[in-house]
């Protein structure tokens, strides 16, 4: 192989790796913004008349909420690396509280953004939102807005938990399991659980017009270090069947802080080419008002 051919082969592998990383940004749903973008994320007006911001009434009414490890204003920022190459950043945030179909919900927002280098090949600007019932902790609504290269997709699903229906914006309706979660609310639900070593957790989940059981295996306790600091963690393995780069291939491991907060600290996975590492870089555990 000539030097020119070798250089071309390396370039193709790099391009493929960047594309894979960009796909991963959206499939993780733990995804990103730089700090300046994160600070700019403010509550937005309700998107329909049935959605009302209940944040001002949180103090008076929080006694009726299920116990959770998060508060309004909590956010986590992440760096996403493919085989040592940084490809983007991620953000997860508990935005505010709103009502959906007459129920009080936590509005949880995630964003994904490829960095300037990856964006030259495959630009990613994704956003997902989950509205989690404050009493039952099951999903009430899920939205996904995908912008990946030339691909664009907007999805909105309302979950009628009482009648076990997932109702899409185009009118399609699907039967779902009792106490169903979306892919984002399922992660926050896991954060509320004790997670003893050796446990297997099964969570009924609905995504992309399909309902399946998400299985979460609790592996062990260990200490890890990421840019945000050192953490004693519980290691879990979620088995995903949703759309995205993982599907049924490879394994994914998630490290959560081994305390009542269950902070997402690190994610690692093997992909068809190389490996992916997602690391916590910064966090805020609650909204801090002006003094």
C-alpha cells in the first residue's frame, strides 16, 4: 500500500468513526451542550393549552410528590469521546414542573450537539423531553427532535397510563404495558431504585411505536474518576432494544454515584469500530437563585 493509499484509508476510517460517534450522540439520550449553551437553557412557554408551568407552586405542593433524588434546576454535562477523540458534549436537565392531562409532571430535557470537528462531516443537534408524573414516576409525554446531517425527525407521544395507550401526534395509537416508561423517563426511574448487587430490573418501555422490556443488570460497586471528580459508583448494564447504534450489538455500562442522588458519572460501550466513553464534566444539583 502506498503512502497516499494509506492516508486515504485512515481518512475513511476517521470519517466513519465520526459518523458513528454522531449517531451515538442521539442514541444515548444523555446528550450535550457546552456550559455557555447550558446556562442559556431557560424554561420555555407551554406548547399547548393543556400544559401549565407549576414551578411557582412547588414548595406548597411538593409534599404530594413521590420521593426522587433530583430537584428543579439539576443538570449534568458530559463529554463524549470515540476511541480518545472528542466528538461532542451532552446535557441532561430537570427543567421545571408542568401539568400534562391534568397531572403534575417533572419536565426533563436532554440535548446533544456534535463539536465543530465532527459537525464538518455529520452535524448533530438533537433534543428530547420527557414529562414524568410527579406521583407515579411514569411517563405522561415524550418528545424527540432529531437533526442529524440531512436527516430530520420530530416525534411527540402522549401516554394515557389509565387506558394503557401511547398516542402519537399523527393519531396512531398503540397498546402499552401498565406503568410504561419512555427511554428517558426509564433512566430517571432507575435513579430512584436501591440497586443492590446482582439485581435485575425489568422496565416496560415504549419507543418508536414499539413496546419492550428494558432490562437493567446491577453488576458491582467501584470507584471511578472523571473530569467532574472521583465518585463511588454502582455499575449497571442496561440492555437496550430501541433504535440507535447499540440495538442488540455490544454492551453498554453505566456508572451511577453510589448514594441517594444516583448521579450519572460515566458511560462506556463498544461499537462496531472502537469504543465510546461518556464522562461527567460538570453538574448542578438544584437551581440556584440570584442573591
